[in-house]
């Protein structure tokens, strides 16, 4: 479980239904998340994702960058990753 740090906004969960994928819904959701985080005074916006999830390319296109996450590496043997945008 992720513990949100001061100045951080965290995307707990995001999903786009299969029939809406590839139509820009995910991009709009990520844009909304960034705008809302900034409006609320966040200095960082983060999310966690399972390695191999096809949404990783969406997060990267949205400006998120992969961060080292000891929890993932230690407990889940590199099956998850953490991404960050805004002040990373």
C-alpha cells in the first residue's frame, strides 16, 4: 500500500473500458489528474503499475517517468513499478 507523502498526489486507480481504449479517454484522465493535482497544490503526482501493463505507454506519453521503488523490487520481484510526473 502506498503512503502518500506531503506535497504528493497519488493516482490510486484508473481504468478505461475495453471498448473505449485507443480513443483518448486515458489521455484525458491523465491530463485531468495532473491539472487537479496542481490545483490542489501538489508538487508531485505519482502512481503505481504492474510491470507489463499496456497502460505504461499511456503514462509515459503523459510525462510520467519510472522511479525506483524498493517495495516493488523487494516484495514483488520486479513485478510492479512506480511512475512520477511533476517535480520528479
